[in-house]
C-alpha cells in the first residue's frame, strides 16, 4: 500500500546569528522558494505543507503555522505543524514523507525554521518553574554532565572534542549557507576559547542561529527537479522517557532502536561500509563519538578512536557532517531538517564544494530533548 | 525625503508578559511538603520497584501511578556534573559554580543540584554529598528550602555502584 | 488527487476523556492523563504494547513552559522506546497524522491523546499570540473580539440573528445534561439567554465557550484488530471513511468571515455528502461559528448537532477537536447514529478546519 517517496527539491537560508533583514514569513519563504525552484515547481503544484519548529516561545508566536499559512502558499491546502523538540526538523520531514507514502498527496512542501534572535532562547529554555532550580544555563549545562560520563566510560582523551570542533568548522568553509565560517579554526583556538560548561568550551558548542530549511517531497509518478531524486529508503522515530531509573543518557536505547529500524528498512547491515556519508545532529563536539557508537558505526567505547583516526573527516572513509553540521549552523527547529536535507543533496550530487564523490546512500539523524527523541532517515540515489 | 526614510525597519519590540498558575499535582505536592519539613519524599513504583524523587505521579517506564511514599535520607552521591561558567538572564548564583547530578541514597533517579563548599576544580564523580537546608524558619514547600549540597568528607563511592545511573 | 482515493478502513476503537472541568487544581498533566490513557486501553482490554504508534496534540503556551508534551509521555510509559510524534495542534490533527501512518498498511494500531489546560493563564492574552507577530499580536486582539467581528458580519449578511446564537447555546447546554463529562449543562430557554449582557457586541455571555481543563485519548485500529477489539465490548467497528483538513489565509480582512471555504473543501474531500449525516459534532467555540460550519458541511435539518453539548459545554483548548471525533464515534457505537461527521478547528475565526466522516456497520 505504501508509495515510494523522494526528495525532489531542497532549499535553505543563509544561516546567521541575526537575520534582521527579514521577517519570520520572509525567512521561511526564502528556504521554501529555493526548494520549489530546485524542484522546478511553483506554489500551485504543492498539495500540502508540513512545518516544524522548536518551542514557540523562541519567537513569542504561538502555533505560527496559523500566521505563516499564506506565506507558504498553504491557503486552501492541508497544513500540519510538528513539534518533537530538537529532533523536530527530522520528524517534520518524516511526517511529510508519510503524507506521500500513504497516498494522500503527490507533492508536499516541508519547512522548518527558528528565528532565535527574535527572543532570548536561553530565557525560553530556562523559564522559571517551581521544580527546576535555575542551574542549567541552557542546553550545554544539560549535556555537559553526560559528556563527562562518556569520557569516563570510554576513556577518551580530552582532545577528541576539539578535533570534532575543528573538523566540522573546516567542513563549514565548503558550505556557503553555514552560519560560522571560521577560516583560521585550529585545535589551539578551540582550547583557548572560554570554558562554558566544564568540560565544554565555547568553540565545542553550537552557535545560536536564525535560519530555515525546506524540501519538496514527491511520489514516484510526480518526480521533477534540477537534480535526480533522493529516494527515501527508510525512516523512523523513537522516543523514550525523559528521566527514568537506569536510563543510559550516553547511549540511549531509543537511538539504537531507531537506527536498527531504519537500517532494516534500507537493508543496511554495516553502517560504516554501507553509507557513503552521514549527517548527524552534533550540537556539542563530543556527541560525534557518542553517536558513532549509538548508531553502530563502531563498537561500544571505540567512537573516539574513529574520530581520532580521521575516518569521519571530509576525506575519511565515512565523512560525518560535511555541511559543517549543527556545530556550524543551529537554527534549532531547522537543525534536524538540515541534516536530512544535506544527505539528500549528497545523493543527488548537488552539494558543490562539500559533495562527497559518488555518494549513493546516506544517513540523516536528528535528536532532541534530553537525548530521548530520535528521528532518522536513509536516502539513496537508487530507487528502493 | 530624508536618508532614514529609505532604511528598513529591522526590529519591532513587543513586550510580552504572561502569568501562569502552576499545578504541581498530587505526587509533587507530597515532595514539596516534604521540603518544608527538610526531608526528601520519593515514591516507589509498584510495578518495577524503582524509587523516584521527585515523583511526578507516574512511573515513566510503566505509565502507572506511583503511590508508595518513601522518605529518603539527606545524603547521596554525585554521579556526574559540570561547571557552569555562562552568565545568563535570571541567574542567581555567582559563576563558576558546580551543577551536579545527585543520586540520593535509596533513590533510583538522580536530580540536579547545586554543589558548594568545594573549589570547582576539586569536584569528582562519585563524591559523597549531603543537603544543606535553610534555617527552620525559612523552610517552604519549594526547592529553595535546599540551600545547596556539600561534600560529606566520606570516601568516594565506587564507580560500579552508580554507573547505571549515568 | 480526488475524494475517491481508496483509503484503508481505520476504526476509532476506543475513546476516553476526563470529566471536563473549569480547573483541575489537584492534578498535573501527567496525573490527568494517566487514568484516561488507562481507560482508553482498558475499554478494549489492550495495553500500550498493543499500539504501534503514539501521537499527541498540545501547546506549550497553555502552561507557559517549553516542551510541555515531553513530560506528558510519562502518562503512557514509553519503555521500551516507542515510535512517537507530537503536533503543536489540537489532538484531531494528531489523530490525522496517526491515521496517515495507518494508511500505509505497515502498522495496525495507534494511540492518540491530547491535553490542554485552558485555566492556567489568561486565554484572551495567550491566543492573541497566534496572530501575525508584527501587525496584529502587538495590539493584543482577544479571540472573543475577533469572533464578535465574525458574528456581526453574519448578522449584517442576514445569515443569522442573536436569537439563533441563543438557540444554539440553549440547545448545546441542554444536550450536555446527557453527557456526564460535560462542564456546563443546564436547561435554559433561548429567550432567557437573550437577557444576558453583551461580552463583546453582538456576542452575549451565553455565546462564549467555557474555559476548560481537558484531556482525551483515542485508540485507532485497522484490519483484524479493529474487528476483534470492537467485539471485546460487544460492539461493531466504527470506521473512518474519510478525513481531510484545510487552511485559510491569516488576514481576516482578506476573508469573507461569514463562510468557511476550508471546511467546505475538507468536507468535500472527506466525502461528507456521500450519505445522510445523523450526527455532527462541530468544534465551533462560539455559538455564531456553528452557523458557519453547519452550512459549510452542507448539513440539513435532520442532523443532530452536538449531542454531547459541544464546545459550548466544554472547550478544552487542544483537546476539544479530538473529543468531537471521539463523541461522534461513540454516537455510532452506541447506536444513536449510523453515520456521523466530526469537525475540529484552529486559529482565529475558524481559520483552519478538519473534517472526519465516520460510519458504523449495518
Ligand atoms: Zn515502574
């Protein structure tokens, strides 16, 4: 009963700390128009719109699909708004793909965004609640203790996090849309940056960005576009409780299960060999080795060795985050979709300077909350 | 027309203030009332037997109400931690400070607490700590009844005893 | 795309809701949801292990904190990890997402739930933040005033009178006497209601919805499970035969507020006109809006509207739409209807609308 689904158009904004040249509607349109042009379609060709973003308090605009409907050409069409925390950009893509796979629609526009500079995101995340002592100081304060736990468990040396911080910023130099373009990034520069949430330094953390991402998804009989389609070979979401006794926050079961599900759908048995490139949600440098293990690219405890060996570098055998990743651009709600979008670009052969030669099969991953929400998809140049 | 007439409006400030009531619920009310008496009240799940503190009223894995109250001691272990060095709006503590995950003795879940009376470079995973409460007259049904946690001076807990809570 | 698209029959296998109340001071969201989730499973003797997908609807702005849907999951106990999603929309759209997945034929059952506590903040201020953040929200227009603009347009167009609004309010709250979960249930004649003071002209107090704390849950099932689970209660399955939703423009000035083309389009796509409608559960928070939705759905005089009392008897923001689907399904399952239509809305003045057609077996 399930229809095949492919990405036939991608678009994104130039991500920046502050896009004060443009309204929220203008921001999402910039990405959506680019995706439509890439798909060689117009607004009228779109059957439905699926939009995602992280908490509405980031912009102070409640359920913004209501205000954004006309800007996204959704008038007279179905429109859905997804919110699954940081994984939302991935989940939004998946919900859109289900609209195709179920046969409900032929061409669906999916968009995700965040305009963090419109409000104080740190404030929005730290709204005083009677149960949480105001200790966290943003997401870094939440994740830093788990990074410390990973370092203790795996025995990883300190410099691994700095290597990832440098590698992803070097990749971002190839991506004209990336927020951070740090031409002189180096291990020393990272080490000299301010210690924010010990053990995390400033340059080991993601920036705060304004930006949007968009894709046009289509059914098999409705393929168009400037590049060949990126076929969806597998997609899955998994959630586990935020806090529970014995929860493994370093290597969450939900992430492992989600990966096993998409790999089974896509026929992937050895992710390091089978994938040509992977784009994974790494907002803090240490999450690369942690997710390498969680996603089964190596044995437990060996993630840092893979990073250290250069395997995940642009010229390594399994490049991770060729776009520069979340460490280089982080419009929160869009960050997950940018992962899904980058791998579609790779298998369509449209990634320009960050193109991995001959990329045919790729993994996009997003996670959110306190590492309890995961969404992933596998896309390929061949029809599944 | 002056020059400024051609410049775009780039910012529009809309101050938004919304007030909300907060309903802690049955289980959290017990926890809060415990704080007013300088005790940590947890709840045990009747299905898996795990002790949650504070309990939100359900076992997150079994999805059933937690009904057995358990009074927990004042002491516990630091499972992991970070040192916060970021200033942010609404911050009330001088940076840098230690934000620790504390597993109370007898509990099966850690919670986040402020650790004081120790230099930030001497904190360790596995350190034994205890709660320091505000003066009795200042005790209220809120987390502000816990001034902070501090080291007890006991030997550190073995990694194996708390590793499943990381 | 055509309304004739073959769809996989999916049933509303179970429905549960908490008693709708003005304010539940005792319980938090998790504690409100837990008994409802237990009931929606218990009705058909299943557990969380029997559903393949979970989808919920809620909004952070009702409680004033980010990620409010995250902790609500603890009412289900998503362990081992589950395939799960969330829409920042009324639970009716969460049900739509789950229904879409069920259409693919790879899964057979899903849990849908919604929660919304409208009582914790000032809804008039909160809902103003749904409006254009540059041109409208800074003026803080409240939803009642916007609905009043719409109601006045209806009156000016000669499509309704204040007496019609009073009749709708009177009927709704009288019907609610039969609904043990309703919040406002009372038998007052329309003539008496017309003595109410205006809140915002031409809307008198009775034409406004109550403020409600509400949670609700539905289990959807397809294939053999639909038949078996209905049988466990001696029932026959209630099938969703069509569902669609449509958006309109945000600018009120660009809309004819006296009609609802999005509802009409969704109704056409969902196949409302394919047979007689015995019961319609309409999510029109203001009495005046029922006139517009009923017309857009093409309902005739032989349709019973809102036998549950509808949103004028209980209007849990984010759950009232899902409850319409649940109530419509119950009307069929209990033999009060053979074919029913459920409607959900979102945004100011009925900007976005969802229509679901349900049918029982002969
Ligand atoms: Zn339990």
